[in-house]
């Protein structure tokens, strides 16, 4: 029996929608809490893209309050968003993307990833059927 893939939230941008679909192409059976984490990860990707577009438009240095050159604040926020994205992937048990600044996984996150991998492997075997 084929399961219907949930549609991505309508307000996601291109990268968020693409990631949503890519995950659902591999993992078809996600719990409501996993779907919420996936949505947060997709929104984080979209936020990163928006920040990077702003940096590309303004440059990495902007004028401060006194006219002095300062580092664009979006650089720090983009870095924080990448860390948040890596943590969301860790919570979902998904591999980190090559462009994320992933912090080392905690033991709890590694255990959660392992449990998710086992559950998703079982779900995949149920879809395929007996060998």
C-alpha cells in the first residue's frame, strides 16, 4: 500500500520545498513530531538563503551607526541558522549537509539518529515486502 507524501507548506521557498520533497522521497513514514522538525529545517534553509542574498546585495562590510565599516550582522545570523539547521538534522537523524557548520553530535543526538535509522529501515522493509 503506497502512502501519500505530505505536501510541503505552501509558504516555503524553493530550497525549503526541494529539501522537503527530497526527505519524503527517502523517508515516507514520518511522525507528526518529525514532520514539525522537518518543516523547521526547511524554513531554516529558506532563512539562510534570504540572509545570503542580503549579504550578496550589501557586501560583507556595511556602514555602522557612526559611518565606520562593520561586519554585516547577517553573517553572524547566517552562521547561527546553519548551526540550528545542523541540530535539526541531528534531531531528525538525517545526515548533515555539506554546507552546514555542524557541531559534533551529542550522545543523545547520536542515539536518536540510530533509533530513527532503525525505525525508517523497518518501515522501508514493510513497504518492499518479504524478500
